[in-house]
C-alpha cells in the first residue's frame, strides 16, 4: 500500500470519534512495518489516550523500526495524558508522517522537533489539506478561544422558513433532517432564541442512534420563556443553559429548580445579549462548537456580532410565497449589495430531493 493509503486509513479512523472528543481534536494513527499494518488507533473520547498511544498499544509486533502515519502533530506536553512523542521515541519508530500542524501553543512545532532530536525521520504537511478537514472546530477553538459557530436553517426555493401562518413542519425531507441530527451529535451545543422556543417549543435534542445530545443554549435577554417549555422541563435528558441579562434571582429560581443553568450576560448597545461575551463564557466552559438554529432575529444578531464561522443552508424544492412569511435572516439588513456578508468555499450536497449548501463566512 502507498503512503497515501495509510494516511487515508488514519483519517478514516480519526473520523470514527466525531462528536466524542470535543473540545479535543479528531486524530488517527496507523503503524506500518515492511508494508504490514501492525497497529492502528484513534483518539476515541475526550480525556482518554491519544491516537498515537492507542496505535502503539494495539501493535501486533514490536514497532521498532516501523513507520507511523498520524493525522496531527504528536503532542509533547503533559496534559491529561503523557506526551505521545515519548511513546513514539520509546517504541523505536524510525519515521513519522504527519498531516496537520498543531496550533496548540503547548505543541506547535515542538512535537516535530522532539522527534527529530531523537533521530526519527519526520515528514510534515503530508496530505495536510485532507487532515486539516477533520478539525476546523479544534483549530478555531484553540486559536481564538471561542466556539466555532455554524448557522443552520432550512428554507424553500423562494427563501421562506415558514408559511404566512408560521407553520414550518416540515420544509426539508427525511434525509436532510437526519443530517441535522448527525450535526447535533457532532457539535457540542445548539443555540436558539426565545422566539423559536415560544413558537415551536422544540426539544433540540439529537435523535440519532448512538448520538449524544448537544448542550442547549437559549438566548432570552428578559427571561420570559415559559417554565413549561420542553427545553426547561427535560434537563434530566439534556443540559440547558439560559443566557439572560435578568439578574433577578427570584425570577431565575424557577428555571434553576427545573435543572437549567442561568448565565448572566450583559446587553450590547442595541439592547440584545452581547453574543461575543456569551461566546467567551461558553468557551471557558469547554464548549468548542455551536449549531445555531436561531430564527431570523438571532441569526442577524449573530452575523452582526461576527461570531458565525459557517452557514448551512438546506433548500427544499417548494415554494411558500406570502409577503409576511419569515426568511432565515431578519434584523435591519444591509443597505447595499456591496455590504453583504460574504460566504466562500461553498460545498454542495444533494440530500434526497433537497440540497445542502455549506459555506464559510469571510471575516469582516
Ligand atoms: C487529543 N487526542 O489523539 C492528540 C491530541 O488534554 P490532553 O492531554 O488530552 O491533550 C490535548 C492536546 O493534545 C490537544 O489540544 C492537542 O494539541 C494534542 N493532541 N489531543 O485529544 C489526540 N494527538
Ligand atoms: Zn498526544
């Protein structure tokens, strides 16, 4: 097998843990001796052994003189686990192919140096683009210390997220909706505004087999969502954080009694919750990624605040019409096309009869 095939296998292994390693990266490793795979491993769950150590532990033969293919630069620091570079050196490997560079300041280039200083031959940036594609969330979180935010919405061909009566079940078909549940598992949290809770009373949980529920974050500056809302009454199933500017402890208590956590967030100049402030607080709690299922008002605020990294637009082959039927992004909007929020690197995926377009937001 070629070097590329071995690294492709390492990428496949890394992918298996998606949704379970946050806020740590997805990493896979393969160990090869004389063209035989003698070990393979991946980082399976947050806090557990890294990919390299799992691969070494799985070796069916002595790894002395073998080659490792690893999707991320091996760590060289004592964190929750001892440095992987030590295990690679102790194992006597002769060569390491590395995909992504690790921007973690504790590692960043030092892992490579440590291996080279021990006389190991190192090839860096090997299939870097493919390996980098595993971890946009980790890279964003470790560099900026704020969550990676994905704005998701489903609309008709005429750009409506509901009919004139407000009905929105369903816009997309089953395949697209299954994909949303996969994403609820992949990302650490899901965020919605008060309007969505009052109008739809959603559960915002993950209904994928073997999936985990995202932490539910509700933006409610005045703290007025009903105490009977599903996101409030089901905290035994999935955690709920209510972000509010209301500091009145008596008004907070009924939500706390139901198991919700209250996060006090200051208001911004336009009297909305300060989203950059909220993002910092959530990051401090280890929340590395958020699926924003916002509704028009929150979506606009999020764009304006510059916290959105990616937009996922599901388009269904339907037309609702109706001048007052809601659209995905509301707020005051921009005055000129030249002032638009620009999206780049679009990826198109057909899902049953629907289309998913995923694009990155160009920072302003
Ligand atoms: C992982 N899994 O397979 C590799 C990682 O907190 P720790 O001790 O688990 O260390 C986390 C850091 O280790 C992480 O930020 C990244 O820089 C490095 N590599 N992490 O969770 C892995 N190889
Ligand atoms: Zn490590």
